């Protein structure tokens, strides 16, 4: 991926959502592996947006700690989004 001309790559998916698995399972089975992929992408000069298909607020700090530049779960409430934008923005500062 080094030298690829992408603005940002997306990682994650519905299986990482706290509406599907618990934060404990996220810590054990998702975060260590996705953190490694994020690190590899950064090593190749790529930036990452992390996506969870909803359910990000209970694991927001965990997602931010993995090192992704942004989070890709910004759904409006009328579409099932439960995000708090201020909290999401502060997690990535």
C-alpha cells in the first residue's frame, strides 16, 4: 500500500459494533488485530477511518486508542445513530 493514492482507508465493520459484541469481546478479539492493521497502514503512509455500523459510543475511547485518524459511524438518529458528536470529536484530539 506504500505509495497508493488514497486519502483515507476504512477498516472495521459491523462485527466490531457494541450492538453485536460486548466491549470485553471487542478488547479481546477485535482491537489487538485491528490495531496491528492500523499500524501497518500507517507504516505504509496510509490514514484510517474506523467503522462500526453503529454502537460506537460504548467503545469510543477503545476505538480512538487504536490509532485511527477518524471514525466512520456518523449516522443520524433517524437512521439508528446514537453517536454524540462532541464526545466523538474529543476522542480523536
